C-alpha cells in the first residue's frame, strides 16, 4: 500500500508540535506585520513539523497572513482535516480557491498510481513536499525491486525517477545525490514498477458506461477531466478495449496521451495494449517521457515503429528486446530499412559492434551512443513465437504473461495495402458472416466451372467479381486486389487469409462506434439513428460523409468515423437507415 507508506514515512520524519515547541508559535506572532519574514518562517515549519488543525487555525488569527498560513501548512496536517482547516482558516472564498490552485499537484497526487510527469516549483511548499514524497516512493520501490529480484529497467539505473531537469538544465546525478534548492523549477518523470496481479478483473460494463456518460456530460476541458481521474485512478481496472473507448472520447491528443499514461498500469489484459496505442498520435504512441520497457507491445509487436537512443538504459533494453524477438522469429521480421546511426567518435567501429550485438542478442558490445530506428513487421514476414513474447513481457515489462494464449489476443495489425483491398473487405463483411469461408462460396460464382482445384486465376477472379456485382470495385480495382492477394497467377484459400488483419481492424473500428453509442443512447438502434439525425438535421433520411463525421464529433466520438462510414455505405455517397442497420452485426 503505497499511500500508507507515504503517510507513515512523512509522520515519522516530521516532529509533531507539542507544548515544548509552543515557543515556535509565539515567535511567529512576534513577526507581526513582517510578511516576508513570516513566509520564510512558515516555509521552515512546513518541512520539519507536523501540526494539528487547531494549531494551524490559531496561526490564522491574523487576517493578513491567514491565506499564507493555510497554503504553506495544510499538507502538514492530518489528511482527513485538510479541507476543514482550509475552510475554517481562509479569510475569504478567493483565498480558499487560491490555496487549492497553488496546491493542485499535491492534491491530485496519487501515491497508489504515481507514474507520470511532474513540474515542481520548489518555492511552492506543496510542490516541494510532493518531490519529497516521490523520493520516498522511489527508495521503497528500489527495495521491492531487489527483494523481487527484478531486472533494473529504469532509464536512470536503480531509480524510478528519470529525465530530471532543474531550470531546464539536465541533471547529471539522481535526485538522491542532488542538493535540493529553495527555489527553481524541477521537472522529472516517474515510472512505477507497480503492476496488477494476474487475476484482476476489469470494471463492469454497466459501471463503465456510467463513467463514460459522466465524462461526456461534463463541461470541463479534456485536460481537466483527465486530471480529475488521476486521484482515483487506482480504483479503476480497465480492459484494453475499455481504455481504448475512453481515449476515443477524449478530443485533445495531449489529454489522450495523459490518459494513457495514467491508466497504462491499470490494464488487466496487457497483451492487447496495442488496441490503446492505436488511438494515440504516431508521435505519442511511445512517448520519450515514458519508460520504453513499459510501453513496448511485447505480445503484439507487429507494425511497431521504433526509435531507440542508446544513450538511455531503458532504450538499450528495448533494443535488446527487439534483438531477442528477431533471434526467435527471424530477422525477416524487421523491415529492410532498419538502420543504426552512430553518435560517437568512432562511427565505423560502433556500427560493427551494434550489428554484432544484434546477432548475439546481447548488450555486451552494444555502443553507448547511437540511434537504432526501424519497424518490426512480426508474423507478417516471419513466425510468431508466443512463448518468447511471454517471457519478454515478464522479464522486461513485469506483467504476468504465463497464461496468455493466442485466443486472448486481438490481433489488430493492418499491413500496407492498396485502397481496393479495403473496399473489397468492407463489401465482404457486409455480405458474408465469415470472410474466410466466403472464398469457397465466391469460387462457385465462376461461370462454366472454370476454377481448378480450389484456386482462381486472374480471369476467373474477374468473372467471380463481376458475378457478385461489387459496385465498389471497377475493373482496375479488381486487378489491384488480385495482384495483392495472389501469387504465381493463382489465388488459393491460404492466400485469401491475407484479408484477416483487415477484417479484424474494420470490425474493431465498428465496435468502437457501437460501444460509444451504447454508452450514450442505450441499446436501441433506432435511438442511435435518431440521435445522429438530430445532430445533422438537414440529413434526416440520408447522411453524407461530412455530416456523419460532424455528428460523431458533436456527440463526443473521436475515433475513425470515416472508416465506419465506408463500411456501412452500400451505394451512392450517403448512408440510409437500411445501411445503418448493418451495425447490428458489430454490436
């Protein structure tokens, strides 16, 4: 229990004001009308002493300094009495609001889920106290890491704190060895090693819907909504799809990334982490300010774009993870354009050592400077080794992975393909319950039985598509689709399985939309259509693409609404009520 640990540690380090220390209060009163001296005195008290609420209120007897007393000493009080002492001691409402504003970071701090970015004004007593509490947690997690015999994956060895900057200058030593200043801006990131046990369950669907409705009805900015969730984040366990839904209800890309950081360690099915990563902007999917060993998609690294700076320990370990994946699944799993750029003085030797380390899957000869950049393609161009991926998840990510099976993973990778493939898959999904089984039915559409032994030539494929009357594909589109799927002028059932990733992706995006509509309008499809028609009143019977996207944004859905529209659109340039009913198969 990290919260109890912080509370006990703070109380043990600070002295409680007893009768013997009452002279401290008398000395404070002797500085009457000397505001600057009183502020310095309060600062000193806040770092070494623990007060009862009546003692703090007694110091507020002078109206001129009451707001200063409350702001600088409220965190030295019993947690349950914080707000009571604030209300009773504040000379007026604006002073109370000002105290809350200046103490916002400490008020929102959640020791049970401390990961995130912190910008601390050391002249602010509350921010200074927050920095001390982060140090306490860091030391405690270091002890736990040793007892649990975990690998040290921190960016700064032996610490959960990294990227420390004081007044925009990077610190060369950790905060444990750093001399704390009385003023200045200290920026740092914290990456906790705390993980959920394997048997945790996600929040119930009904409770999740109520949470979504509360967030949608709130008039706060996206950033304010996310900050409101931080203090209670340890009470929520989400499935990857639930966290994905929350992200798709958040308009601001920065707020969405912040939401991901807060709840990353509250995901119960970490094997589906990629579902959440896909909702983030490409530049935010693996943010530099997060530990790379935390955000690496161990179970589903397909289509993973990476860029590792070997200067940092966690980037080096993530690089090692890629090496071990390639050792188990083959180097064909990495895109040919992968490159290493040395930043050291001996560039030629560094490059030799880097590629040597990659073949050995070891850090022994890995250069200390350089950029490794590339894309992991995974099973699309190699073999999927789930056993190796589970081991890496446990060794470097610290999540339980022994019980993960392929059936528990939503394989949502979407390879690069011509747009004609998208149109073909979308049409097939609307007309066939199982796209894989559709191949056997499509091959029967070839006139005069020209198909041979379960495969189709280009001519036979053209004739089958013509018989199906797919209006989304013209002659050029049919040729492009066949070239993508076939090999050696032959299209077989095995080759047809290339469509599987696209089916999963389109179904997932459709479920994003249906899940959102359920959360705001219930289960009735008629209510969904009426809500969209009300949002786009000029299109009550037919909804065009622009009106569809505008309605989705107005309602609060920020997923890929265009993809859902293209899936439903049968003919023409609009969606009718009949087309909208196709959503029934994606609920």
